[in-house]
C-alpha cells in the first residue's frame, strides 16, 4: 500500500492522539516563546531528548508561576500531530512544578520581581491619632468583629468604615484591588481616610493567595493612603505585607498597632497635668518673689526718695565744688605772688637793656644822617634837584654842589 505524506501523517495523528489522550511529561523548559496572542510555545527536554509543547492562552492564564527557561516542570496534556509539518507536540492543559510547590515558586518569583521594581521601598508614615479608618475584609468573617471590639476598647474616638471585600477565591484579587482604589479616591478631599486596613483571618496558602497576587500589590503600591496589611496569623507572610506601609501579625494586631491605648493616654494626661501643676506653682512662687522685689525697687525709686537723693547729691556736689574752687584760688594766688616778685626783678633789667639798645640805635642813626655829614665838610651832588652818584654823570651834565651853608653850580667836562 502506497500512501501520500499527508495520508501517512493523518494516520499517525489518529494513532497518536487516540493512544496518548492524557500524558504527564517531566522535563526542563527551553526555547520559551510567549506570543503576543497569549499562546506559549516551548520545548521540554532531558539530557537525551526533547519534545515541543504548546500552552494556549486560556490555559496559560491558570498557571500561577512565571515560566522561564531552565525551569523544571511537569506538563499535563495530550499528544497531537501537526499534519502540514509532520511534527508532534504536547498540547498542555496545565503545568506544575517538579519538587517545589507551584504556589511557593509563584510566591518567590513575584516577591523577587516586585522587590527589584522597588515595591517594597514604599513606607508612608501612619497617623499617630487616626480619625477615619477603612477596613477592607469580608464582613462575614470573625476578623472584622475582633477588630471592632479592640477598636472600641482602645480608642473609640475614631470613625471606622467597613467595606465588604472578597478575600478568598478567584475573584478576590480584583475585589481587593478595586476597593483599595475606591478608598484611595477620597485622598486629598474632606472625606479622605487616614489609613486603611486590608486583611482576613488565617487559612491555608491557597486561602490567603489573593494577597500574594500582583494586582493587589500594584493597588497597594499606587495608593496614596497609608495601608496596613493584616493577613492570617503571625507566621503567615504574604506579598501584601512587604508592599504595605505596615505589616500586622493579625487583624486584631493591626488595631493594636494603629490605635493608641485610651487608658494609657489617660494615665499620661494625668501625669502631664501633675507635672504642669507643679511647674505652675513653682513658676507662680518665682513670679511672686519677683513682684515683691519690684515693689521694693519702686518704693526706693518713689518721688520723695528720688528728691531726697537728688538734694543729697546736690549738697555733696556743692561741697565738692567749694573745696575745689578754694584750692584753685589759693593755687592761682600763689602763682600771682610769684609772678609779681619775678616782675619786680625783671623790669629794671629789661629797662636797662632797652635803654642801651636805644642809645646804640641813636648813635648809628646819627652817623648815617646826611646833615651830619654835610656839617663835617661833605657836600651833596645833585642834578635837576635830585641826588645823583658820580657814576651816573655824563659829559656836559650841569650839577650843583651843596653843603650846609652854600650851593655851587658846575658842569662836567670831558
């Protein structure tokens, strides 16, 4: 019997698909391709062989962990053959983790990815005295009643709003994220909440899984309102604990961490009042002492006291001035007497000196007087009525020679 390629592949397809309807294949993922359509293509291999696999979009959504090359998994599905190329592959319905639990791996992968993106660095300070609190949890659970009981006991001055939220099941992540966004939408308005608490009571890892999802982590990270994650028991650690602004070991513990203790604060207020009273009395006594000192000072500075003080000061000043004036007059009187005695000695000396100087000047003057020279036989040489020297005369000049008794004319000859 001769068959075409298509006929052979078709018969092989029927044979394979009828005999391998359900298979589970263990291997390591390689050649991983995630198509834009959402379909996932990869190979499963061991040390000796490999086989192609496909995981269509609808089934890929059910895989909770991130697929990556090198990951060892168990593929569950059926064998099929693609007739045009004669290639057979596993059409996977689901994938599970070999060795490590599927949920644990998904948890660790998401934790590492969010840490790298900086989601764990968010830390908005919580209010010290919150006024408006939103609690996002199932209203049918026991956790909400425990929280309200503790709130009433510790700090009944706050306003608590309850928002019924799915905390378990496939729809829980979307419900939690949606309600976080709703509460945060009031941020910056007069109806804003001071803080919100998301949480639930204890359970298995599957029960708590909604708080290990990326959409809840993103909602917490993007919220501006401070958030407390209070999920399960103290030993339960979920992804929301790392992203939230505070992690509480239990829902009840969240209220104890958030709300101040009314009794403790009443005691502290009493202590502060006692301290203020003691301080006030001490201050009052000090101020009273200062007041008495000021009264004494004001009395000392009254008009009568100041007037008497000024009179005393004036009297002392007059006495001091009189003493200084008498001393000054006596000193100047002594100086005057000394000066008069000195003048009596110096005046005759000065008179004799001045008289001798006068006589000397008179003698010098007489010796220079032209009249005296004429009387001694000298004549004056004049031209045109003016004295003239011999050096100034020229030939032909007419001059006069004068003495005390007579005058003669003459002419200069060559």
